[in-house]
């Protein structure tokens, strides 16, 4: 069975999509660990309900001790390594990883981003796309899954899907449409990454 580690910082609706796809039998994999950098992340509750081991691993104690991100990334990689993941899925994980983490898992870390490649890098991507649409700067937005490299929201693209916007949309409408698209795209990209022809 292929092993997944899923990393979250918030609601975890994308984690839930993975849990459901496994339960429904069309994603043949097992989530061996869910990691959160935020204690109050609802995704931790979702993981516990599904009987998945969790790890809460905050950055703050490192900052308070005057340690740098390199130390945090190294220790986190060492905590995850014994689980031997085939894939590490960043599903709303709001930290940027340095090579201190990524070098432990070459070509095994993928990220979901709520914008099309090279658009709205970083946080609040959906809101920024919505505002750009209202200003007539773009016609549509989308989401992507990509391999993670040290530059934020960059790296080889695995899959994308376009998310349309309409004149009557409120921000919440676009957010809901985005999340529906993400849930499908993420599961599809995990299947392709784990089982796709180019990986055999
Ligand atoms: C998702 O929209 C994901 O694309 C975004 O965080 C949200 C997490 O939602 N990630 C980023 O913005 C990364 N740059 P969830 O906690 O409900 O899965």
C-alpha cells in the first residue's frame, strides 16, 4: 500500500477529500500521518475522526529559542522520515520549505495552490483573483498541483483545472467553486503521481 503524509494548517477540507477517496476505494493509498503547524487546525479533528495518527509541530518554540527555519525543517523531516512516505501532500500547509526539508524527500513533496501556474503566488490567492476579475484584469482563475521546490508555489506542474467566475459572484461563491475543484484535482494528481506511467 502506498503511504501518504498529509500536511495542513487549517480547515483540512482537502485532507477530507483524500480520506473520502481512500474510503470509497478509488485512491489506493493509506494516510500514515497528518502534520499540522497549528494546534487549532480543524484538519486535526478530521484526522482523529478517521483514526489517522497526527503530529502537531509548531514553529514558535524554535523562534522563541532563537533557532532558524533550517533547524525546524531538519527536525520535521526527521520526524516524518520513519513513516517512509511515498508522497508528502501539502494540502493547505502555509509554511515554505527550505532544502533542509525537501532534500530528505526528493520528488516526493507536492503542493496544492488555489491559482493557475505563475498567478497569485503566496497567500489569499482566491481573494486576489476575485479582485482582479472584478477589475476586468482576468476572465477566470483555477488551481494547480505541483512538485515543491524552495521557491513558493513554483515547481513542475502536475495538474491544473480552470475555475470560472461570473459577474454575479460573491467572493464566497468563488471560494466554494475553487474548493470543489481543488478536492477533485488533488485526488486525481495524487493518483497520477503515485501510479502514473511516467513513475514506473
Ligand atoms: C486551499 O485552498 C489550498 O489551495 C490553499 O489553502 C487552502 C486549504 O484549504 N493553499 C495555499 O494557499 C498554498 N499556497 P483546506 O484546509 O480546506 O484544505
